[in-house]
C-alpha cells in the first residue's frame, strides 16, 4: 500500500503578473498636504506669477501681487474681486503709467490696492477701488497724478506720505473713514475737480505745505469737509462745501488759511 504524507516545505510562490510588475517598477509620489514644504524648478516668471515644475506632480503656480519695477505703460484687463494680498499692485519704478481701463480692484478690507514706493513721474488712472485698508498709498513719491479713480469703503481712500507734487483730479472718494489723508512733510499738492462725499473726514491734511484744494464737491461728510492740521500754506477756493458737520477746521497752522469763494 502506498501512503502519501505531507511535507513541511512551503508552497511555491505565485509569479507576479504584468500589472504588479509595472506597479513595482513605477516610482510613487506622496500628494502634498497643507503645511508641507515642496520644491520645484522655475519654468517661467511674470509680474504676478511664478510657474514651477514640481517633479512627479505637474506644474505649480504661485500668484502674488503685481510688481511694477520697470518704466513703461501698464494696463489692467480684468476685474480683481476679493483679493487676499497685502498689496494689489506695487510700483517701485520711475516713469510709469498705470491704466485700470475702468476695472475694479476689490478686497476684504485689508491691505493696499495700489502702493507707490519711492518713485517719480507716476500716473494712476481709470480704476474702481473698494474695500481696502488703503485705496492708494503714495510713500516718498514725486510728481504723481491720480486721475479718474473711484475709491470707496476704505479706511483711507488716498494716503500720501512724505511726497511732493501730487495731483489728485477728477476722482471720486466716497464712504471712507478718511477720503484724502496726508502725513509727514507733504507739499505742492493739488486736489481739484474731485467728488469727496459721505466720508467721516473728507480731506484730512497733516503737515502739508504750499497746496491747493479747488473746484471740488466736498459734502455730506460725517465730521469735517476739510481738516488742516499743522499746515503751512494751504489755499482753499472755489469749492462746494455743503452739509458736513464742520465745513473747514484748521489747527496749529503756520500760515493763515486762504479762503476764496469756498
């Protein structure tokens, strides 16, 4: 009689199929999570975007504020709604014309829509700016024009710091805390043909010299239509100043206020 007995040897391993071979040979990648640090090769650069080749994952895009660091003429082709940047457009060059072509730049209440830093011969025109901490910030700017811009619902519509020869004209500044605001050694300002309404302070000039406020509609501001603090020669004439809590107030002036047909 023949007897079959079990052996202790293991069963023969099954050989992998083609799909298993492919999966074993193919390099796998971990999908990044929020907070992960990833590296990539820069493919291209633009004024507001960086394109990266992220190995194994594809192309990545990093977007930020628009940087203008060369002279030239620039225009905006689209509306920008609910931007989350500290600065929407930063100008850090001389001889720049920036044309919004009527488009809107809107934020969530923080940051600067347009920031001009240490530049000269700048023109900003044809924008609608809303819901920023500051609509337009000029810091150490020279010979700069703001034309045909509507600014609303900002803490400061236009903030001018240590700047010279600034021209604001044909511009609407409404429903801000401060419509037009200056600080620290500003001179040769001209605010003309503007509609400055329904702010808390319409025009608030601190430490301004040799400047003109003329041919404006300044009305329905909650506190002052025009507030001059520590000024040195601000001429206010031919404005329509109506229905503000206080039309014009001047404090600590170094020069008698010139009022002609206010």
